[in-house]
C-alpha cells in the first residue's frame, strides 16, 4: 500500500508528522509531497504563471521520501501524480492532519480538502483529516482511526471517492465514536474586522469565529459539537442534477428576444 501524504499546514506540520510515523509503523510505503510553508484557505488554487520550486529529502524517518513544494496543496498533488510519482502512483491520498476543523461549507475554502479532491481526478481514493485543535496524543489516536478507515473502507470495501474526517475537541477518538453525516452550512460571526496597520492605515482582516450551534442535528458540525467523529463522503462533480430539468424548461419557455 503506497500512500501520498500532503496537507496545507506545511511539510513540517505536527499533524503530517503524526500520520507519517503511524503509516510507516503499519508498513505502508509513504511519500510526502507538501507545501514548504503555511497554505491554509488556499482552496483549489493552482500555480500557473510562476515557477514552482521543490526540495527533496530522504534522510531519517526510515528513508521516507519528502518533497517540499513552493506552491499550493493542489500543486503538490499534481506534481506528485504527474511527475514525481508518475511511474509509482499511490493507492490512497491522505491530506492532513489539519490544525482546525474543515466542516460544512468550509470545505470550499480548505486547502486540506482541496488536495484530497484531486484524488478522483486520478481515480485514487482520498481522505482529508482535520482536528479542532492539534494535540499530539489525540493526533496519534486520529492516525490510527485513519489507518482503520483505509483498511476497512478503502481496501476492503473498495471505496473510490473522498472522505472528510473531522475530530472533535473532546470525546474519545475511537472507532465506535464515528458517525457518517452530511455537510451543513458553516456560519461565522464577525467575519470582517477593521484594523490599523503599522503606518496607521486602515486594513481589513477576514477572520471570525465559527458558530457551531446553528447547524442541523444530523450534520458534520453538530456531530463534532456532540464530541463525535464526523465522516462525510464528498464529491468533486458539482453538477446540480436536480436543477437540469428546471433550467431546460425555462429555456424552452423563453419569451425574450435575444
């Protein structure tokens, strides 16, 4: 089993290190291709008008191949699949462990989830893994959960798609605490903050705190609020199939003269 490991927190992030050590201990072949620094909220951005620089090492950690990339998480996956691993493609892509949730509509902005979203393009199953706050012990327990998901869902049941895994701030990180739930709308409070820069000029910060109380009970947000592990299947194909007939009927009834 060959795993491509990436993230949006950077190649030296603690969450990535925990997964790397866990996978190596379980006998997986691991290749790390991750950003050389913080790339949170990069979404599905891809570098197309400037060069990408990569630094490769294989020292330590059992000879695990590590490649630090100057671009985005999506750049990392594309470089891995199209170039560095083109003759030895991975069986699974794992993105994480992210320091912070990726719940509800936040998956649209998440670099962690976007890296995993590349999986189906290459016909490779993928997992995005996030925690409310990175903690080494809970991180080790999370890595074991991910190992279990890979073995039970990806390997045994041949799951071909994307799974978004979120670990709550509290509650046991054990298999029995997993719930499979849909996304909800993630609402934020105080999203835009006006501040002063060093020259006393006005600037704006997109920040805000997530509101975990408004989500429907059967959703990923409510799940972690209750201390449960949320697992959500995602898809990159975004066609609104239920709307196709509505749009077709509207076009057929056109009364405007174009």
